[in-house]
C-alpha cells in the first residue's frame, strides 16, 4: 500500500489514539517474539528495535504535531508496519514448523522490509522542528540508521536444507536414504525429536498446509509443497511399509512383464551408450558429460554431430532427459527384480548364481531396489538357498540377506516369519571364515528385532558358538559376536545359556530375580568377579542387595563370607553405598561385626571394610535430599569403637576410617560429641604412637577432627608433652601428607596456654611449623591444607603477651612468609597470617627504636636510617615486627575486599593496630594512602556486625582529625545515618558520635 493510501485510510483516527494502538501493538509483538517457532534470534532483533521505539512514541505523544505533515506520515507508516510485524509474528507462532522452515527466506525478507521501512519512517521525523531533547534526537537518528542497515540472513544449515530440497526436486529419482537424510536435517534444524512417530506427526501436519495454499490460490506454493511432500514420502518415518507396498504393486502391475529397449535419444552420440549425466551443448545437442568434456579437452571445438563451433563454456544439464532415463531404468529394474524369482527357483545352479549376482548388483545400485526386493519377499527364497550344497550359492545368498536385513525393520520382521529361518543360519557360525563372519553379522542385525531375540538363543549350540567367537582372532567377527550376546541378554533363557558357556556378565544381573538355588550360585560367582563401577551400580539397581543381605543374616559361615565379599565390592561405589544404607544394610553388617568370632579374622576384615565404604559414601550425599546416617545409637558407636583394641591392624584402620568419614557427614556434630564423651580421645592419643603406620595415620586424622570440637579443658586433660613430641616426629618423618596435615591441625587446635607453647618451643616446633609456610601457592588441596594448618599453628607464637616468643618467631623469618601468604594463599591462610601479623604489630610500639632529637648544627644532618611513618622511630621486620617495613599493608587492604568474614576481619584487626593511641594521625595517613579508609566505610553496610562495630570504632577516631573528616566524611554519611536507624544500641550511639564529628548531629542529640 502506498504512503498516501495509508494516510487516507487512517486519517479518521485521532493521532493520540493511533499512537496508543502502535504502542499496544509493539508490546504484543515484543511478547509474541518469544513464542515464534523459527528464526527466534531474528525476531528478537526486531523486538529489540521496537523496544527502543517505545519510549520515543511516548515522547511524541506529548507533542502537538497536527501541523507537521511529515510527522503524520511517520505515525501512519509506523502503524502499518507494526501491524505487519504483529501478523508475521503471529503466523510464525502458529503455523507448522516444517512449513515455516521452508519459507524462512520469505519470512526474513518480510522481517527485513518491515525493519527498514520503520527505519526510513523514523528518518522522516522533522527533528529540527520538534522540541525534543538532544539525547532523544540522537537516539532516533542512530535507531533509524541501524534499522535501515539491518540484514537478516538464512542460517547455514537452512541453506543446506534448501539446496537438498532443490536438488532432490530438480534431479528427481532420489532414493530413500536421501529422503531420510533430508528429514533428519529438517528435524535437527527445528529441534524436534527424530522418533518416527514424532516425525510422522510433524509431516502429517505439514501436509495440511497444502490445503491452506489451495485456499489462498497460491499455485506456486502449492506446486512446491506437492514436490516436497513427494520427496519426503520416501523417508521411512513418514510412510508405513504397508503404504509403500501398496504403491509398489500398483505401479508394478501397470508396467507389464517385459523390459523396454532404450530410446535412441538415451544414447550418447559419442560413446553409443545410455547416458548417465546428459548435458546440452551450445549446438543444442546432448552428450554424456564425461564424453563431451573429454572431446573438448582434446582440442576439438566443433560439435560431433553438427560440426558447428562450440561455446566450450556452456554445458547445460539436460534434466528432462536425465529424468526420462532414470524412469526407464527404474521400470526395467522393477520388472527384472520381479521376474528373477522363478529363475532362482528353477534349480539350475548356474542360473541361480547368475541371478544372485544380478540381484547383488541391483542392491548396490540403489536402496530403492533393495526395498523392491523386500516387497517381492525374496527373504523366503534366499533362506531356502542356505541349505544348498553349493558354497557359492550359500555365500551369495548370505550377502544379499545381510544387505536386505540392514535395510529396515520391516525386512527383519519378514525374515522372522520365514519358517525355521534361524535354524538355517546358525550352523554357518561353525563353517568357513567367510560364512562365519557373514552369519554372525546377519544374526546381529536380526537380533535388533524383538521377535527374533528368543528364537536365536533357542537354537542348539548358538550361544556357545557366539561366546567362543567373541574371543576369536577375527576382530570383526569377535566384535559382532560380543554385540550379539549383548542383544540376546534381554531373555532370561539366553542369559542362563550364556552362564553355562562361561559368559557371566548378564548371569550376575539375574541374582535378584532367579530362584533361591540360582541366587546362591550367583553369589558365589559374584564374590570372585572383578567388576567395573558401572557394573556394580547396575547390579545394585537390579536388586542384588536384598538376596545378599539375606545370606548375611541367615546363611552359613561360607555363604556369609561370599555375600560380605560381594557387598564389599559393590560398596566401593559411593552411590551404591548410600543406597545400601537407605536399604538397611548397616544393621546386619554391624551385628555381624560385633558378634563374629576373632577366629574368623578374614570375615571381620571384610565386614569392617564394607562398613568403612558405606561411611565414605555419606560424603557424597545430595544436599537437597534427606540426610543419610550410618550409626545413630550411642551403644553401637561405643561398642564399635571399642573393637579397635580387640582387633588386628586391618580392622583397626577400617574402623578408624569409618568414624573419620562419619565425622564429615551431616550428623558429624552428634557423632563427635558421642566419641568425645566416650573412650575415643585417650585411645586415639595412644594410637598416635602405633607401630602400624596406616593405623597411626588414621588415628591422627580422627583425633584432629575431634579436637576441632573439644573445649580447652578436655584437650589439656588428654594431651601431654610426650604427645606433642610424637606429633612433631610425625610431621618430620611421615610420608603421608594427610597425616602431616592432621598433625599440624592438632597443634593448631591446642589451647594457647603457657605450658603447651613452652613444650612446643622445647621440641623445636617453631622451625618445623614455619618450614611449611614457605610456599602458600599450592595447586594440590592437601598441600594447601598443610600450609593452612601450619599458619594456624604459628599464631600462638605471635601472642603479644610474650615478646620472647615473638622474637624467636621473627628471627627465623616467619613475618615475610606470613606476608607472602597474604598475597598468594587461600582465604584461611590469609586469615591466619593476618591474625599473626596483627599480634606482632601490637608489640611494634614497644620495640621501635626512638631517635633522639639533635641539637645545634647536627639538626641539619640527615638521620642515618629512615624514620617509620607510623611508629616515629627506627623500625625493622625482625626487631620491631613493623607492618610498614614488612610491606604488609597493601596486602591487608586488598584482603578487605574478600567476601570471607574471617580473612577480612583479621586483616582489619591488623590494620587497626596502626592507629592505636598516639599513632592515630600517622597511622590514619598510611591507611588513607593505601585506600583502606573507604573499605572501612564500606564495612558500615556489611551484613557482619563485628566488621561494622570495628569499622565504626576506627572511623570515630579517624574522623576526629579534620583532614580525614573533610576527605571521607561525605561518603560515610549515608551508611552512618542508616546505622543510627537500624543498628544495635551501641552502634547507634557510636554512629551518632561520628555524625556529630561531621556536624550532622548536635552533640546533645538524643542518639547519645
């Protein structure tokens, strides 16, 4: 519609109402763009443009534009194009997906035209005459330019589909595989399922669209759709075997019974043979492409027939002639295939071999020929030929049967209906290698048909031959035999036969479904098998646990041992362990462990190992599910722990590891409490000196875990000087990094009392611990934990209450190592390092060497050493533990940005030591230079009260100084005001005091 027509048609509508309609339609298009079935990204791009237009229309609605003719045009064009976009979006949300896909080019052209038209309309706006802001005017100009330059392109995969559709329609005669491939490409492009039922449903919906094309009288689209439907109907998913068979016999009966000779026009004038790829030259004559190209390549530039000069650049495919040749070939092939059945059944061996050779050639030429042979029911004839004595006839028959069986599910079902078909094939598994390979490949293909799986296994000797073949030197035959056994395993009868042939994989899976005597035999076999994790999971899912637990509870000693060994193997998979706990495996196992005699040491070891596996699995629980616990009753916990003193090393290590794993689970707090109140601590302390290194390591790990939750009195009650010496010996000599980490963790958890620290110093612990601080940048988690625990253990030596300890720690270079941890350690390392540095820093004022004030001429001489900007004297890392000299302040400030409360608070504590007492002025300047004060102001809005209170206290002192009050006061006002309204009572008072410093509250305010 031309612009004047648009304006005339809408002239009766008030502009304000028209604008409202446009805005409403834009909103509808933007929302509907999310629901389109194709080209979502392109529609999203249009929606984005329309979103940007929306506020512009709102601005225009405020203007009186009745006197602007060009503005009126813009409004009416926008109205029309937005309506078009709305209609297009609606169509693309409702029509069939296949229909939309093949029309993507048209859709994108419409999208591009709409977008550019709207862009041109915006370009017509009289921006200089309208009272619009510069920002809006600039937005209109940019939007207009972008929309006029918009390009919407068809995707590569869509172009590929269009090419295949065009090629299939133009060339004609495409086969079933071509149609199947095209249908698969369409399904992938549309994101629909490739299941046959889903593809057929989508195709049937697409066929309905042709009726819509007829109603619209769109003849071109109707023809295009008819051609595409004819092309896709050859695909397996869209036509049933019965439908294809009806079409085939209808066509075959119309052809007669005799092949036709080729027309003269089918022959190439050069080769005198029927053409395959006919092309037309500039002389209007047709030749086989390869022949005329060779003619031209030999320098002959005249037509072989007319002798006229040729334009060698022109070779046009003669599609009409090619299609006629293809139709002639198909007609003769169909007649040939139908007529050879009687010749094969004649009994003449030479004629049979000749016919089989021709059938094989026809199979190789086109999949359509194979489809015709299936519909002619050649399978029955070929099966009968397998009993022939002539080896060549048997081999050729097997080859063709295999080709036809692979063709479709319909062909396999037809073979299944042939009487005794499998009995004819199975004996060939034991014949010559060629026959054996073909026979197993054919049976593998047939086993994909449900009707034949039981039949194959029932033939005497079949499974035994397959098991033998699965380990043969013929790799391909072995793979096929293995895959065939997999397919046959769906039948219980077949699985029993496999077991008798020493193929136990599927036999084990029947443990939970077989009769009682079979279950017992299965348990014995399962106990000796090496299973993969996948197989273990499959067995548990198949119901293996119930029968095994029944044997544990009610079987004799031998059966219990086999059942426990099986459970031990299965429980190594965490998901299995969790399921076993849920299904009640713990109670019978614990009972068996507690009551089994020491004389059955092997059984006890296996039971303890199984329980340990179950405990380990609890660490793999899904947080969203109900927590799974191993042991709840205190009596069970105490009795099981007491077994440690009554058992050998293998049982000891498993029980210790069991309790360690339980202490990592969701019920850890309860387990730890029961162990601490019970006999665990004294026993573990004793086991830390055990001669068996594995038992010792597990004891150290569990002791470290328990001490995390112990109070100081309990620890002091059980840990004495010789235990500390033993721990340090472990740290220095053990090759188990987990044990070293745990020993350091124990030391880190010791109370910071005088006698513990003195014991550690006397044992040389300081150097031992500090040796693990040298490199905090660890990529291995266990080594990172070692450094974390070492950093935690070092904190006691930095206590400001004992300068001698601090000096000893500083003398061996711990402070630089702590600073290094601030820069490259984990959050926990940073927390411990900052804590130690804060303690060291508290002693710095006492250790700073003061510089005497010089008099006379000496006052103009520069001091021999630089003066510390905070402490006002001579500082060093080793002598006064100065944070400035250690270059720790930048790292500490950086840690304030960490999300971890512990690290941030420890760093803040260290920094605040710089502004204590008379160091307020100098320390505040250092903090300001390092940009720490803004971080403190940020902490006023922190969700952690401790950070808020410490920052408040520091800022209250800092803002007493005019220069910092002036520089940072304004940025602190809003957080402070918020705290006066929502903070605790102490924070409210302190916040008000700071606001008074900032002259925002009176000194006598009620906030105080």
